[in-house]
């Protein structure tokens, strides 16, 4: 019995000891990564260019093309083993100038309201549309009011993001259906237009745009849809209580053009030992056409580029092939993400891991992993290596939109999780600008991503998802 | 052997089980605290008033007095059991108008530099002082250059905060001696003035002031000292390499006045079971005279007030007496903190715990505890209750300047630890303003503080510090 106990204890401590050996080397390497990112980082300079010299990068726009060329050139400057563009056809939606809206209570009283057409919205008639307004708290309210009360009106979706949810992405997820499907649903009841309360906790004056769908609604039935600021939503809601007959005028001049050619930008350091095993790190190069897309997702783009630059600067030669992929068209189509995954499938490329940064350039808090049980068990052993950098969250859950199409029964997907409290202050609005980027926060994110990829490259992954941890 | 093993396992699991019982109730209570803070918080409104209606609150100023009156009134509105002012004499230093500096390279070329006299600095002669500049990387450099090279010159302390330190307060701690003691030390070598690179990682145009000391230097030997922005420091350093004979002109019109009466503002909910055991929560009401002191430490003030308001709103009746103390004169004297501790000693009040928030109103990450071993072991058991709120740091270390004087051999002290990355972007400068406060981050801090105080109130503390954890 004693002997058994001894072996039992030894059986427990031996792997711990071996892990400790590993950890010391890994600790030192990770320290070097953070030091380089913080002392001699490039991400902030790249983002400054992308945001201030180029600006917003809606798919199909001239700016998007300039961003493609700029980032390709910068990747080429790094001396990677390969840099190339992957052609992808993307939708081209144009907002058009002079969007306008006002609320009218009587013949002489108008209050201007700032609107931003949702991405993909049809235009109003050339001289705008004017109608009474019905406020609802969500799509589920439409059936309750029915065609009788909705027909001929503008539907005002006003369910706010919940403040008592700690992770703001969760609160966003609970409300985004109003923006995404509100117009398609309201049109079924004969609404003539839709306005949506902006998806942010803050009370401010920025309309926040975003994607929407008409699903299979015939073109003739499609109605225009726009975001209004939270302050205007509060105002309009109060006004409608006092004067339910108030009317809203809105004018949108958007156009959906033919698809145009654009590109994913890809760079690679080819692996020294397992060149046919791929690790992807990326963000999306396109943004909405408001602000300059610094947080969404300029930050993710430059952090991903920085991962490969840091390996180069540190003289770290990965065993596996590391690819940075700057995806085009995450915001209104995901064409780039789908196209990349298609290519992987066609070429039978063996992707073992993909990491996306698309949650803003704020202080990194950790990662969310879409992984099998044994894979996650392996990942969790790395957690303590990140604690000196105040990275504590190793959760299981979603990863990133662009890398989603890579999912199969062996790859591990992950998303960088940044502090989420300020993200929706900026998201998809004129308030997403470079001045709201903190250099250190951005750099810490890049270092955190690089450290994780270093570990994945070094140790690889158990390649079978959704199995139980093997018994000791 | 089997029986022994059974008891052994039972001995481990039993306390766990009992803790779990407690945790469920505590989890629910803490959830209520966060919900109330986020859905119906008052901290942000209070801070808006303190920052925008009152503004900077340097000790001895009219604004400081207005802040005393405002916060006393607001605490009275909460219907606490007691609200009072504690008189304390504070230093009154006045910056004076028209600080000015420029760098002169030849008779016709001047470049203006923005300066901010350090708090407590003497003025220059009425028409300013002009001298050559010697750049040093710290106080330790002074002896190396010696009187020969320093006498008659302005010493330029230019050691930057290290970027590779993750916690920015640590990087600050490594540099602050230049600001605090630079003038006193440089004067010993015959310098005529001192300028100090602002203590921030950012390259920007804000001079960041802060406290300084002349130690026991006779009045006649004291030399003026000012902060310059990091951008100007970079410029000046480059210039001096090209032209070591460049001269700096500086003019400061500060005055040290007689001490004046001011106040700590104190509110109390008297304990229902142990009214003679006190728990203190506080921040400091004074600020520097630049910006509006939103992060330093308006945030800590309103978060501390919010702790008591949340208890009131939730109908939670503490067993122990909970005091909010808004300390006066943390920045340039600590008179309020010392005065409060004196009173505690005189009245033999039994203080078991004090918590200060003075690290900015950013996303809370946890606490730093100044506690004995067994006390900290008790505290660590609470850690998991905070994880749903993404609070992961329960460290041992310092607490807060104002509560430091309360230290004895039984009290536990703690400081709220907020995300530190942006703190020094704002600290002691015109950039510390209300627009840089995020409502949710501020409220999460208040809820985190309230939750900890709820636990301390409920369970009390082992009252002996620095003993080993009792054996099981």
C-alpha cells in the first residue's frame, strides 16, 4: 500500500516537474515577446497609417483597395517567405451622400435626427419617405401589433442593450436581431421603413451602422433601414409618448452595386519542421464606412501582422507554417473568410489552429477557444504562463467570424478577448477612430497573440476534437 | 488505512461543502450589487458634477471647499446614520498664472515649451531664469557630473517610464524619484532649476505635475522645478545633442501660502450587530489643479460614496459600521489621511478593514491586500465569487496612501486595482478629464468594492496579522 502510494504520488508529480522545465524556457521566450512588442512595437504605427492615412475601408471601396496594397507592401517589407493576394469578389454597397431625417410634430416644428443607413439598406424614394412611427421593443412585438397598426408606418426598434450583462458582446448578441432582421420582418407587416436604436450602452449622438438582411424578400418589398443614436432614440421614445402622431421623415441615398474584385492579404513564414501544418492569425481589413475602423478591425489587422514581425525580430523560426490572413469583407458578406476556407479545402492544406483578433484593441484579457476536450485540456496547461501579463480568461466558446469557415473536426479556433467595456462606444460609428486606441493596450494584445501562437507552434495539438482527456 | 483515507478525504471536502453553501447566498447578493450599480448607478452622475460643475480641487482652493460641501450634501441625501466633516489644516500652494518656458538656440530662435510647475515648487525670479541645460537620466547621475558641470545650469531629468513593465504603477515607481526629489538633489550641486520629463508612457503634449519635496534644504537654496511634456522632452533631448549650448528660459509664479482649514468628509452606516467595528472605504477629494481630477481621484470618491448608497438601495443592513471617508490633501501632504488616523487612535476606534480606490476609474481587475497570512488565506476563499465579473487579481501588496496611516497589527488594508494601462495618460495633467471616464468601467469598480465590503462585513476578519495559517 505504501509502495502504491509512492508510485501514485510520483505519477502525479513527474509530469508537473517536466512541465516546469518546459515552462521556464517558455516563460523566458514569452517575456521576450512582450518586451519586443512593448519596447519596439510596430502595430501602433501601422494602425496610425491604416486609420489616418487611409481611413474607413468598406468592401469594394477605393480605401479598401488602398489598405490591401499598404498591408501587402508592409508584409513584404518584413521579409516573410511568401506574401500574396487572394482574389475574392465582394459586395459593393454605397451609402450615398446627404442621409437625413427629422421628426415632425406639427406643421412648423421639426427636429433633425442623425441617421446612418444600415449596410445593405435600400434607398428611400428620391425625396424621402415620411410616416408615423410605431415603437417596438423587438421583432417579437411585430406580431402583437400586426399589420393593422404597422402598415404604412416606420417601425422604431428601441430595445436597449442590457447594462447588467458584464460582457458587452453578450448584451449586443441579445439586441442585434433588431438591426439585422428588423427591416425584413417589419416589411412583412407593411412598414415603410425601419429605424433602430444604436447598439451601444452609452447615451451619445453617434448612429452605429452594421449589417442587415432582407432574407428572401422580393426587391419590391424591401424597405429602408437606418440606425439612430441612443440620445435620439431616447428623445423619440419620450416624444411618442406625448405625441403618438409625430411623423418621421427619412431620406437615404444608398446603392447596391455589382460585386467587385477585392483581396485577402496573406503572408507566411514557412515552417522549418512541419511546413504542411498551418497556423493562421488574422483580423479583417474591411471596416464600415463611418469613423476609420481603428478598433473594428484595424487593431486586429495590425496585431496579426505584428505576430509575424515579432517572430522575425526575435529570430524565432517556427516549426509550422504561420500565416497572417487579413480577411476582406467580414462586415457585410464574409466573402474573404469563406474564400480562404475554400482554398484550404481545395488544396487540402492541414490547418491546425486559427486565431482571430476582432474584439477591439483594448487591454487583452484572454482567449475564447473553440476546441475539443483534450485540446482544451492541453491549452489550459499554458494558462499560468500568461498570468504575469494579467491574462486570466481561457474560456471555451466562439472564435472569430472570418476563421469560422475553417472549422472541421480537428482544427482549434480561438478569438482574442479584449476588455469589452468600451468596445460598443465605438463600434460601427464615427466614434471608432485612432485617437481611441491606446498604444500599450494594442501592443499587449499583439504580444498575447504571439505568445499563444508560439506555444501552439512549439507543441502542436492533439488532432482529435471532442474526445475525453485520455486516462493517465 | 482505508478508514484513515476516508476521514482524510472527508476532512478535505467538508469545509468545501460548507463554503459552497455560503457562496450561493453570497453569489446572489453580489449579483444584486452589480445589477444595481450597472442598472441604477449614481457614481457617474456624481462624478459628472464633481468634474464638470466643480473641476480641479487642489487642497486649500475654493473648488476643494465646494467639493467638500457638495459631497457632504450628497451623503446627507442618502439618509446615512451620520454625516460629518473632520477639520484638517492643509497646505495651500498656488501655481500662479503665466508659467512659461522656451528653448533658445541663438539670439533669434526660440521654441516655446509648455511647463507645469511641480506642486510645492518655489517661483523663479519675477522675470524668469535662463540657463544652459544638462540632461541626466536620474538622480544618481548628479554625482557623476558633479558641481563643475551642474552649477548654474537647469537640470533636465529625462529617464522615461519603462514600457516593458506590465503594471504601469511599477514603471511609475521607478521614475518618480526624479520628480519628487530631483530639485532637492540638483540644488546641492548648484543647479538653478529643474525640469522633469512627464511621467507617462505616451508621447503627447501634456506636462504632468505632481508632488515634490525640498527636504531640509534652506529656503534660500530652493530652486524651481517644473514638468515638461514627453514630446518636449524628446525634442529637447535631441536638440541638446545637436547644440549642447542651447538655453532654457523658465518662469514660474507659484506661491506657498499659509495653511488653511479644510475637511475630510465622512459618512457612516452604523453596524447593527458590531457597531464598534469599523470598515472604511474611501478616495481622496483633492486633486491637482490641472484637468478636473476625474480619474485622480474623483473616480475613487464617487465609487466610495456608491458603496454606501448601494447598501442603502439594496436594503442591506451591515453588521459592522461602514464609513465612507473622502480624504482631503492626498496629493500634497496626506494631511487628511493622517488626521483621520489620529482620530481613530484617540477615540480607540476598532477599525478592522480599510479599502481605498485611487488607481483611476478604469475596468477593475482586483485588489491588492496588505494583510497577514491567515487574513489573506481567508480573503482568497472569496476570489471565485468575483470571477463572473472578470475580477481575477487578488494580490498582496500596498493599499492606498490615505489609509496607510491606519496600519497597525490587526487591520487589513486594501486598494482597488483597476486596469493600469491608460492611467498615466491622464495622471496629474490637463488630460485627466471627465470625457475619459467610461460609465460602465466606473460602475464595475464601485460594484467590486461594494462586494468585497459586503463579504468583510458579513464574515469579519481573523484579527491577528502575520501569523501562519492555523493547521487544519
